């Protein structure tokens, strides 16, 4: 487990519509095979990772299994979609490595599924997405030296790319991350990180920033009624929500990061692989 401090394991069950197998095509069924085909599939996964974590699954290993019977191409498409909202939506320190993998295995011992079965396929992909998100968030919660779990929610973008640019500019910023560790409601550091993101012609007058539901910045200045004390109360919590509305479109993105503490420096100053 290298620098992991806890094992990361989770499982979800997807409820499916039952299929009547009492009379199949070209014949009849009898005995134990008659009735409804099993109407659930299970998705179970485990992961390893605590540092060198950045999008593109750096320095983490994840293995996920389902008992469903799914064609390889369909399985791969489902995995790619789920990874984009989970393992490719986390950052601990912005560093990456060649040693990463996310593997999805369908054992084929349960129900056959395909995208053509809208409701059942959606139930499966929802379970898969939940398992991967559980594991991805568990990696951030167990991040090296972390004391805070931070959700960065960016809305109002013209497209996913600029939401991602702003979100990761915040999540990667050492000044933002150390402020999170210190429970410092430093709105200026957040605005710095938003401003240095690669977003063309971003108008600060249209940007709003909230800390855990407390409006801190709007219309180009500090929001009316905001105080450092209200912001610091949010920053002192072990789980922090940063909401950034760019005010220029309908795109949205949510990603997850941690603070940067003395513990992170100690772990990586002392650890040698």
C-alpha cells in the first residue's frame, strides 16, 4: 500500500428488470431454470493511491469487477465515461507517474447487458459510476498528509474545458491548498487561481465565489455581508465546498482535491520508493 493508510474497497448492486424465462424461444423451460432470470448485477472495486495523484489516473491502481455479461467494446465505453467523472476528476499534488491502471472486468456469470437495454444499462452504468467515484474520493480523503477534503464545483462555463481549466487551477494551487490547511478564508488566493486559468476574456464582474454556501465574491468585489469570520468557519471544517460560477454559460464540472499540510512534506521528505 506504500503511503496509503487505509484500504479502499466498495461495492454497489444494480437492480434490473426481471426477464421471464418460463418459455424461451423455440421451446419451453422447466424445473430450476423456469421463472425470472436473476434481476441484479453487482459492481465491486478496490483501489490504491494517496500521492502523485492528478488527472489521467497517475500513480493509482484500481480493479473493478462486475458479474454482468457485457461485450468488450460496451464495457470499455462504460469505463471511459465513469473514469472521466471520477479518477480523472481528482488531484492531490499535481504530480504524475507512469504507474497507473484502471481495469474493469466482466466475469459473465450474471445477466447479459448492452446499451440497447436503456433502463438496465443505465442502472449498471450508475452503479459503475458510483463505485469509481467512491474509490476516487477515497484516494483524496487518504491523500498524503491531508486534513481536508475539498470539492471544487465550477458552473457557468461556456464549455467543460474552461470549467476544467478553472477547477484544476484552484485544485493545483499551493497557495490555495495551504490556505485550506490553515483554515484561512483567503478569497484573494481563490481569485488568483481563477484568474490565471486559461479562460479567454473571463469578466470578473460575472464571477461569483462561495465558500460552503457563504457568498464571498460577486460583481467584481467582496459580497455584501461577507466577513472573514464567516469564511473561516467554513474553512475550519474537514470537508469544504468551493463554488465558482463563471457566469458565462451552462457547462459545469465537479472535482475533488485535498489541502497541503506539513504532513505532506514530511511523508515525501522521508519516503523513498
